């Protein structure tokens, strides 16, 4: 299937060829699971088990000293052989528990529980979401309960569910909503219950059966909004603009289908976060599929299950071709925040060299927030940041449009994102 992605500004279009994937069910259980203790944007959780400990499936193995850090559970039963430092799909590193698979399962194959959240107090829903380690993957990964508690401090918060992908090359969220619409809507509804609000906004870029969404959201009220298909259209700043004017300045929680389904499984079926749906695609892999993958499964095992390499890979990219991260190590594990893995060959993603800026202005022409990415990169490089530059860097949406069109192959949005995450100040004149 060939898809054409039109940028929000300019006439620039990128073409992506991707086969239509099948929901392939459960991936093979990993004989060795590498479970990182850092699986959100906060500091690492601390282990509550030791090397040599036998753990059950779903057992708590790490928790944060601060309330904001998500809890980590054993995705498989077995013995913790060691704690080791590993590479993560987001490009960082973390200490991980190396679990050797053995023993019986306490969740897999058992009859699912069905918790009646509609008659439960708000505090119980929040407790379960925290206990099960649910992480929001709408943009930056943060514990869902952190967002809920912050929203409860505000007056009349809003819940908005984006039913498509932030990065359109990722595809996972769009497909999950298509395959499991009732789980997505009910997961969002129980989060609304935790906030004691009665209405939810669902944003789509396609024509939908609005009646089905309304019925699945009961007893909450569902409001369906539509945006266009130009990129970017799924980040927080873009979505706020299509809310009713009275709602645009209200605090809120923004959700994606991946988070809503995880919340549904945690609350309704009493399951800790021990697996992820992952979209596996790319010209260098034999089979395109969406697999239900245990956290801690390595990229090597995931690629092997997808038929292996059809040609030598040039790059392996997680979470989308536009805004994703290139991964070098095949022993990198799947985490709570992994959505997609694209395995590219040398024809579709050849080696390249970064050249000096030729001042063509294409990055400025495509930027949806009207900043000058190359100017900002230059002031960061030369340490000549002024207050006006700080405001521009903070307004960057990290959509990657500038990088996609740059003929010099300068990773503009990555440089801006790294500068923002590292922290910056106005340089001395």
C-alpha cells in the first residue's frame, strides 16, 4: 500500500510504501526477557527483587521512589539471572532485569476477570492504574496516574482521544482503533470516570460510525471531532485548536488508542502492563504484522518471528519513520512505550552524509509553527542563544518536517529536541 503524506505547510509530500498488516496474535514467549527499569520519561524505578530471585508472571519487580515513576512487572515467570545495563528503544540506556523463562503462568491462559468500574469509586480506578503500571504514550511517555492526579487539581478538565497516529508512518494507533474500537472507547470512559467528568472528545481524520462510539462510551457522552489528514495534525497544540472555543484553555488529558487499551486491560481484566502491541514492518523484513509482544522481548527475537531479514538492514527505527529513533543493537528490548519497528533496507534508506546548510529555506517553508529551524541550530551550535531563540525552541513540535525536506540531511528536529531536553539558558553576550 502506498500512502502520500502531505505536510501542513507548503506543497511538500512524502511517499511511504507499507503493506497492510495482520493482527497476528501473541508473539512467542522470550526465553530471556530484558526488562528495563526506566520505561517512561522519569528516572529509573528501583528493583524490589534481587539477582537469583524467582518471580511470577505479573509480579512487581521495580518501583520508583517518587510517585510519578511507573511500576515495573515481570512479563514472564522465571529467575532473575542478573541486572545489566542495556540500550533502550528511545536511544537511551537503562539497568534491566534479565529474566530466564521458567515455571507456570499466572495470567496467560487463565480466565479473564471482569471488573465493574462503572459502579466503583474514582479512587479505586486510580489505584488500579497506578498498581498495574499504565503509561501514557500520547506524546512523551509519562505514568497515566500522574496525568490524572494533575488534572483532578484543575477545574473541569477535558479528555481528548486521538484515534490516529502522531507519526502517520507508525500506523499502530489507527489500526488498534479499527480492530478494538470498544476497548479504546471504554478505556477512555473509565479514565473519565476516574476524573469524575461526563464527556469525552474523540478526534479522527477519517469518517467513522459515530453511533458505535457513542454506545461504547456509555454512560459518558462522546463528542466526535474531525481534523484533516495533513501532517502534523495529531500533537497537543494542533488538537487543542479544534476543540470548542470554551474548552481550549482548560487543562486536560490527551490519550491515544494504545494507552486507552492498556488502561482497559489493567482495570477491567486486572492485568499489569506486561505486553505491548507492536507494528513490525519494512522492506528488509519478511512479514508485516502486528504482534502482542511481551515486554523484554528483544528486537532480534521479534524480527525472527516476523520471518527474519530478507536483505541486510540499513536501519532499524522505532516509533515511526518521521519522528522515530534509530536503534543499533538487536538485543534492545520492547518496552511499554514501543509502538512500531521499521526495518529498512539500503534501497529505501541508503547511507548518507550530513553536509553543511545550503540555505535553501525549505525547513522554514514547511515548519508548522513558523520558526526557522536552521537559525536555531546555528545559535545552539555557536552558543549564541537569546531569549527569542528560547521561545522558538520551546514552540517546536518536534514533528520532523524540517529534517524530512533538508537536502543536507541535517537532523534539525533532533538537535532542537536534544537542546530542549538538556536545558538551555540565554548565553552571555
